C-alpha cells in the first residue's frame, strides 16, 4: 500500500517565490501542494468543477498540455443568476400579494435595478419575454432555490450554490463585494482537478465528465433561462501547485470516478458517490505523501470498526490507528525540517568560524528553502534555537489548516466517527460502505475478495485475514476481527448489498452492476 513518491522523475519544479508574495512560510505547500485545506466534500467537488468547466469551454478538459505549472483558469461568476436565486427576497412577497403579472414584473425589475449587486449593469429586463407570467418565473426561482448545496451552512448570498445540474450551475465562491473568497473554496478543489488530470485514466474519464458538465438535462436548461445571453468572463485564477506529476492516489481517484460514471445511475445519483470518493482520495493522498516524507515503512492502514454494542478490541485498535494516522502530516513537517538541518549545506554552515557567521548562513538557508519571513523571531543568533523556533511555528501553522484534513474529511464522508465513544476512530457509515461497493463491485464479488480489495486499494481493514497482515503477532487476536467482519456482513445484508447463496458463500451485490 505504501508508495515512494519522492523520485526525481515524479517531482514538479517548485514555482518562483514571486508567484506567492504573501507567503511567509512555504512548507506544507512543498509536501502536498498549494493548497490542501479542509472544506466540506461538496464544496471540494464544486470547486473542482469550476476548473473543469473552464477547461471544457477551452477544449482542454483534464489535459494540462504538457505544462504542470501554473494552473491558470477563469471561472465564471454568474452574478445575474446568483442575484436572482439568492439576493432576491422580494419575489416571495410579490407572489403573496397576488398582483397582476405586469405590476409584479415592474415592481420586481425596479427593485432589482437598485438592489442587485456585483454587476456592471443591473438589467434583468431580458427575463420578462421568457415567461408567460410572473408567477411562472417565481415558481422556477423557488424550485431552483430548493435545490441548493450546503444551503444551511452558507448564509451569505454570494456563497450559496445551486445543485450542479450542469455547466450553468457552476460558479466560484465570492465575498459580498464580489471578490474571490477562500473560505468555502480553499483551493483544494483545484488540487483535486489536477489529480484527475495526472491520472493514468484521464483520457477514459474525459468524455464522461464532459457529458456531465454539458448538462443536457431539463434542470440545466431551466437555469439557462435565467441567464443573460452573454455571461461575464471570470477573473484570472492561478498558481495552484501540485508537487507530483503522478501518484497512485491520482490513478485510484480517477478510476473510482470512471467506474461510478459507467454504472449509469439514474438522474444525478452518481454525484453523491463522486463527492465522497473525491474527498476520500484527497485524504488518502495526504496520508500517503506524509508517510513517504516521514519514512514510514509499514503499509498505511485504516482499521475499521463495524460499531458493536460494547467496546471491543477492534475499537481500541481503531482509535490508536486513527491517532497515529492523524499525526502523520505533522511528522512530515518535522521530517522536512530535519532533512534541512541534516543536509550537507547546513552542516557546512555550522562549520563556519564564528557563531554569527553560522547563524547568518543557516538563516539564509531557511529563507531559501521554506521562504520563511523570520521577522517574528527574536531568539538570538543561534542556529539550533532558530530551527527549533521554526519547527514550532510550522507545526502551529500546519495544525490550523492542512493538519485538519484527515479528521475533517474523514468525518464528513462517513469514515471517521465518535459514535459510542469520545474518541475518533474509523467506523464507516452505511452510505460510505455503499459508495465503496458502487465504485468497486461491477458484478457479484465474494465477501473475502471484497475485504481484500478494500485493503489493497484503500488500506481499509475489516476482517481477521487483513488484520493479521498489519498487527504484530503478539498483539493479534483473530476473534474480535472475525466478529467485526460478521457484523459488516449482517449490515450489508440488511442494506440489500450482500447475499449468502446455497454454496455457503457470501457475495457482495451491486444493484446497478452487471449480472
């Protein structure tokens, strides 16, 4: 499961410092990219789609055309649509007043000309000829508003998103004054897009993603009715950086999305599963890269408890396993700094004649290697004190953002839980298990084969056979894991995803797979 990713032929050259003038420490970014932050899985997915939609328009979807940096794109803002859907409280009161259609249109258009925001021209007169009466328009707006994503968590109207029915529903996050916001769209969605670009199945995935983005469905056509004929172009977005040209995590992400598309699920059912798998693979990418930088030799594993009525050994081991994995990214930060302090260049600096010269040269190395703005350092001219201060600063910075990815994404996709305990551990939900089956089981699969597939592909451990491969012999007890596997079998059976046949074998069933 553990892949070495540090080979020179997989690395992307570090971008010039001038591309990030506001950066005072470039460390997490060199390990995982600019930038990997927590956000909700749906917002991660929507942000990825803003990049994909632009490159579809330009005829270069999932194709970096030989250039690994920079990623430059112009996401649409769709401010006419967003004002209509989210900055438009008057429409409800007009409907309640039961005015005639012309009066309602006149009142609404005048109100919008004064209250619509972030537009060059507050002109919505193009809408009236497209509807027979105002009530039809109001009904459509209400129906689309009900199809919001993350509607409860985003109160600000510029940060509300309609369900991604197609390209007409895709736009970037914004502040109230119309500028780009990095709270909801953290740029991790841009990394997700680059991961797909650099996968080994990008060519196979491209037509499926393109078909979805084009939005040949009634919902996307209804959104087009609300748009102006010529939508304003977005502002340039650039400088996202993914440090690796290839990685097995990129391949597994794209393969899972491809298999989900190939299921041909009705309506938009596939999107929830794509959202889950997108966040899962960003989580796994961070863990695998952290393990490599930390020189972790053991395979990366996630010991999963199928929740039992009472505390079990599996739960205890899963808690420990979660904590160990959760600390990996912080260990990678420290390992990166250790590599600097153990480098030949650093040791040569320590061999200089005076402590002042040593300090000056070590400081120069750190400024060069991690772009550290050391204006907050006041610990004296000692190289050891200098690097220890940086270790604390880097760790604190990491824990505020990238250090939260594993726990945050794990909880939100249904992989991590505190159910029945006050500590986090891996305890997958039914919806998460269903997504794993949909992405991996094309035709019926024997249960033991399924357990092995989850272990080999994702590092997930449920049964005694996989547990024996990752737990020390003197600590291993097969009985709790056998009971854990039995509980999972019972759960999948109750969900209609497992069947035990007359030959005595249990088989995983994907209701949308092949017979």
